[in-house]
C-alpha cells in the first residue's frame, strides 16, 4: 500500500470532499462553457484534445509500461489525414466521419508499423527509437512539399460537418470533443480492466513473468501501440478540423514531451490523473499569462520536483474512476 | 574531384570530433548509471552561452576578443559547465538513484526543458552571432579548401579526447570510474566512493560537451537556446552506434556517423536523382540509429549485455 493510499484510506471524509469537488468543477465547466467567450472555449477545446492525447499515450506508457517519446507522430498522421482528404490541396472533400474512420485506421497501421520493430526493445532504448521515429515523420512532412505543403503547411481546410450538421464554431467542437473524450475515456477504462488490460499490467510489472504465465507479449504490446495510435490519430483529425490549418510546427518533439509530462505530473496509468495533469498544463499557462516565458521553466522544474517527491503523480494509480464513483455514491 | 574529397573528409572529421565530444558524455553516464541523460545536449548549449557571457563580461565587444581572452573563456566556461553538471546530478538525479529505471530519464527531460527555457528567458530565444575562436585562414590543399578553424577544432577536440583517455586509463580516478561502471554493487563492497565516481562522470561529461558546444558555435558562428536538441540526438546516435558505455566506441561511432552524414548529404540527391535532397540528412542519422538498435543493440564496440547481468529494476 502506497503512502497516498494509506492517507486516503485514513481520511474517507476528505476523500469524499475531494471527489465531490472534482465532479463539481467538471460539471460547472461543462455547463458554463457555452456562455464563455470564444477565446476561453478554444482553451477548453485544446484542454480536451490534450486529455484525448493523454488517454491515448497513457495506454502505452501507463498500462504497458513502455516509454514512447514519438507519440506526436500519430497525432500528425490524423491531422494530415484530415488536411489531405478535406482541402483544396488534393481537391478532395470527403465527409468528416469517413475521414475520422480513415484516420483511425491509418493511425492503427502506423502504430503497428512502429510497434513491430521495437517489440524487442525495452525502457530507454525504446524511448530513443520512438523519439527518432517521431522526428523522422516530422522531417518527412516538413520536406514533402508537393504533398504536405512543407513548412508552410496546408491552409483552407474544409469546414467539418457530421450528418449534415455543420461543426465549425468553437462551441460545436467543444461538444464533439467532450463526447469523444467521454466515449474514448470510458472504452479505455473498460479496456484497462479487461483481460487485455491485465496482460498489459503483467508486462509492465515483469515482462518475463508475464511471458511465463502464457501471455502473448508480442500481441499485447502491438495492441497497446495500435490502440494508442488510433486515439492519437483521432485527436489529430479533430484538431485539424478545428484549426482548419495544419503545419509541421504542431508536431515537434516538445509536444511529445509535453504529453508525457502531463501523464507523469497527473498520475501515470490513471485517466483521472491525466485530466488533472492536462488541466494543470493547459490552464496554468492561462493563469500565468503575464509570466509567459516563465511558465515553461516552471513546468520543467515542477516535473523534476514531482518525480522526486511524488513519483506516482498528483492522482495516484490507485485512485481511479471506479474509486471516484464509489466515493461519490456511497459505501 | 580529389580536392572535393579532401574537403569533405576534413568537414566530416571536424563534425565527427564535435559529435565525439558530446557522445562521450552520454556513454560515460550510461556506463555508471544505466541512464540516458536527455539533458546532456543542453550542456553543449550551455557551454557556448557561458563562454559568450564570460567574453562579454571580460571585454565589452565580443567580436574583438584576443587570443588570451578566448582561451581563458574557453577553459573557464567548460569548467563552469562541468560544475553545473555535478550540481544537476545532485539535485535532479541523485534522489532517484533507487527509484524506477525511467524516473531519472523523465527527470532529465524536465532538466532539459528548464535549461532551454531558462536560457531563452535570460538571453532571448533568437540565435546570437558567436565569435570565432580561431583566426580564419584558408589553405588550399590539393585543390580543396581547409580552414584554420577546422584545424583548430580538430586539435582542441583531440587534445581533450587524449586527456580523457589518460584520465580513464592511467589515473586513479579512471580506475574508480571504470570499476563503478563495471559493477556498482561490487565497487561499493570494495569500499570505492561510488558517489565520487558518479560526480566525476557528471563533471567530465558536461565539460567535454561544453567544449563541443563552444567549438560548434565558433565553427558555424552562431548559437541558439535550442542548438543542443538535434546535435544531442546525433551524438547519442553516435554513442549507440559505437556501443553505449564504451568510451572508444563513442569516438568511433561519432566519426562513422559524421562520414555517413557528410557522404550521404553529398550522395543522396545524386543517387535518388533529386527525389531525396540534402534535407533528409537527419532522417539518415535517425534511420541509422533505429537500424543499429534493432540489428545490434550492443553497438560496434559494446559488449552484449545479457538480461541476467542487468540488476532488475522496474521500468515504472
């Protein structure tokens, strides 16, 4: 039992208060968003996109215990799928939902493509290979001017519409993202508790023992990469549709590090932690706007501090959504 | 043709020497701690900035610095960065020595982010012109042009590498560092000051990296807060290629990588009829990195590490 667990067990009352606070903030935010000015809606939208990315990357890092530093590549695959299939660039104008499907498939394919060669690698080597993979994708996008527009990117993307309803204003994307985050979050949470999720946990804790009890580690790892990449790719497609512009600048190594940072600060392996981490990373810069440059420095130092003082993150793995629900509704 | 060949060879040697200086830091840290120090590229960047700061404090006009001021700034700057390196290890990595395997790596990502933004705040994000540390004279050698800057870089880099070779193989400190690198628990049992050895590595590594940074900045005449990122990754590739943990391996890997890069940059557009241009140079380096890790993770000179010999540690 970790220290945090002991503490929460010793103080059920305060745990309950915190849980209610969590829920109250979330509900207030959701209810208030339609009345906020567009600028703030955009901030909340990017928060939701980061939560989506965090949920995706967390499958590989938090569940399967593989440090992936090239996650942004899948985000780019999704974004460029939308940009190429719904813009004057190739003169294609596919419907949004179809592109989302294509992006998800392409994402999964890229995930498996990266997964196959790195299966044998562990820990630090894996981190470096994925990092190199992410950079290769970015450099290729940056230089294939005839297809991706190079560093200038692809402008004038189509307005998205779902079954005839136009999704163009920030508030439309807020609802779209909220539904996506809830659905994906729910699915991934169920996945974590499924037999596959347990296989991932076994690989994370001890790969050799996992293999010893008959887990097909190869397939489980590939499944982790594919699921994670699919979610990253979907997030990318929605991002592209909401910005209606893509350029390689959005897919740098720093972005990958930022998502890892979010997971580590919030709580590795816990969806609630990701929400908390994303909120800190996205909202803190808004609160500290006057200190524009200082905030990243602050985040870097915060990361070092938290890894040393609270390695499990703000919300530890043991305090998952099921615990939140139990805290809220009795027992 | 011959002239071109000579010129490209000298170019590759120059870049290779700079890669080697940085790669040594990666390989030494990996040797003693089995940790990839993502902040090492920032030591390279700090070297250039500290030298620049010293020069501008010493004499107002950096461009007009004399030979003595330049040499002094070089020496003081690399020692300062070495001390910074030791300090960073104490604060950010030492508390994590018994933590999970990935914790110090994540911490080093935090250090890297903090250093880059710290310098951006202090010195501004834009690139700054950097003075040349060597008189710029061009020599014609069999039709190729070789500049005195390149010769100066080669001399300085090789002097430092010989110094390191002496330190590691001929001195008492070197024996201690090698012992810790071979097996930390055994070294500890023998009464070796393990913390001292680790501090030593975190002093020498950043010192060499900083030297690389100053030489690099004076070669290209420019420095920027983000200059460490890509170079750091290349040097890391070199360390892996040569066999991470192996000091001669890091140097060998650096020169091989530099030759492949310079050769590739010259040949890529010709071989592919202009489909792949010189801008794919970095892709080439990363592709080599991935290939080496997949085919021969131990690198050229590295010893194959069996799973049993690694003290088991949880990744998270």
